[in-house]
């Protein structure tokens, strides 16, 4: 081949004939092409870690470069199918999980506020706080009264379901196990006190019919008048000697209530009234 790209007979060329090219060109357009397609200047991105990230694709600039010099040439110098100018830079990650109150089993309560994003899979520790029963001690046992008419007495304590994280009170349904007792019986109720209206005195009906007795069974001492005849000393004495006229002695005799020493009706005392003169 000589200048002017004119083909002549082989014997006109000096020296040994070079080996033929290994590449067999079946397409005239490709063999005549002087450039190659190349995608360069890809966009630079950083892939984020964690859940919920979308797929990210980047694009590059399609350029026709000279096969020998590598310089950019006109697109017409390249042949064949154009390469893809986009590619995946970051793969999509799994959706983020969120906490739900229902995820907390017995013995736990949902955090306030509930985390909205705890990775691709939420754990119990991510969403829930541990709760427990807060049980104060009982009061010391008191001595129970043996008197009648006493009502039953109870000891009470404030049992709460609280968060171990901050001590705040939560609904008792979150605490595991049966709720501890918040009330216990200390003293049993005693029998009702007796009434004098139900008691029969030996000398008639109880004068203190509205009185309440100190025991369940009333006694005469509580309901009945304890009376007796009480006589004072004689007030006159006979003088010694002769010639004195007759004198009569007298004394006060009364039916007396033994409880308070006050005089009551003579009819309340039984038997014969002692002489008073």
C-alpha cells in the first residue's frame, strides 16, 4: 500500500510480508471504525447504612474515544451498540421496623414515646421497659380490742405497677403475675354490745332501758337499780333524871340507789321500810 491508499501487487513491496491480523472483520463498518465507546465520569455517591434506604443509580457520560490515542472523537467514529450509561451504586435496604405496644409482653410496657425507627427488626429492649410490682411492707400488727361492738379493722398498703427505668406508675395489666394484696384483716369484729331493753331486772323492767352495755351480755349492775333502805342515826336522846316529859326520837329512812347514793322512790326498795320515829 502506498500513499493515496491505492492497492498494488504484493511483489512491489520489499521485505517479508507481515502476518495477517487474527481479527476477522465481517462487518465493514466495525473494521473501518477508529473509535470505541466508553462510559466515564460516573456520579460519585456514598451509600448509607441502616434500614429503609432506597436503591441509588448513577449515570456516566458516554464518550467515543480514539482506539490508539484515547482522545475524544466524533461519535460517528464509533460503531456497535452503545453501552448502558446508568448503573446501581447503592442497593436498597430492608424497610425499617417500628415499635408497637402489642410487642411488649407481660412484665414490660411500651416506652413513652414509642420509638418509630429501631432498625430492620425491633427487639424487646428497643421498644419496651421492664415493669415490676412495688410492694411496701405491712404495718406492725396492732393489739385487737376485746370490747363488744368493735368493727373489723384492716391494714392497707399502696401496691403499684411501676417502670424500673424511671419509677413511673403504669397500668397494673402490664405487670406479670398476680397482683399482691393491698388489704388484709387485722382485727375481727366483736359481738354487738347488749341493750338494757332486752334485760329483765328482778324488781321489774330495767330503768335504764336505753343504756348500752359494756359486754355482749348485760348485767344487773349495768341495767338495774341497786337499791336498799338506808337509815340515818336517831336524832333525839333521852335525858337522865326524873321529871322529864315524853320525847319522840326520829331518823331519816330512804330508799337509796347504791350507784350514786341518790334517793329513789320507796316503791323501788323491797321489804318493810324501817321505822323512822
